[in-house]
């Protein structure tokens, strides 16, 4: 993704440079919000609305126009669809098993779906898989080391954020498929 943004910024086309700037700013906002939310979730087991809601608005305001500047309205729709699908899937899990996910995780999934969906369905899938894989590995390590029990609550937000950040970083840029 970083190479894609650099390519946009160096393109010489006003629309592509603007899209690159919006994506770069979106990445900076992702990093700042991810750090704040991770610390909060690790410390308090909460993902505060005062961070997630504004982030969602800023993400829509940066990512959707970036896709449109690149002449890709279907990419913008895919990002919105991914946000809706990931958020809805987490909401269903939350309704079936309230202890499995918090509502903060559900709301965070919407924002992360927007980012990953912009880059393609494969990026969404990788983000979800990496999030669960990382969360599972750390939870297993905590159990094996005796630092946690089967009843210990492990915050999932940091793993959602890290898994998605890795998926975004590994992605080559906006996929048209």
C-alpha cells in the first residue's frame, strides 16, 4: 500500500496526487486512532465511542473521495459494503454470544472494513484472518504460560487493529476486482 501511495503522489496528475494525499492522511489517522484504541482496550477493556465515531466519519470523508478521485466509484461502494458486512457479522456474533465480542469490537469492525474494503475483498479476508490468528496465538501463549485461564478476558481490539494494519501494509493498493 505504501508503494501505491508513493506512486499516486509522484504521478503528476492532480486527481491522483489528491487521492494519494487523502490515503496518506487516512493512514496517519488509522495509526493515531489504532494506538489510542489499543491502549484503551488493553488498560480498560473498552473501545471508546469518542474515538471510534469520529474516526468513522473521518475515514469515510477521506477514503471514499480518494476512490472517487481515482475514478473508481465501485471501489467506494465495495469499501462501504465491506464495512457493513464486517460490522454485521460481528453484530450477529455479539448477539449470539455476548461474551465473545464487545460492542466496541463491532463498531471497530465497521471502520476497519471500510479501510480493508477499499483495497479489495482479499484484503478484507486477510485482515479478518490475521486478527483472529494473532488473537488466538497470544491467547494460547497466555494460557500455556499460566498468565491467563480459560475465563480470562483478552481484549480483541488490538488484534483487530494489528491484523488490519498488517493486511493494509501487505496490500499492493486498490484492487479493481
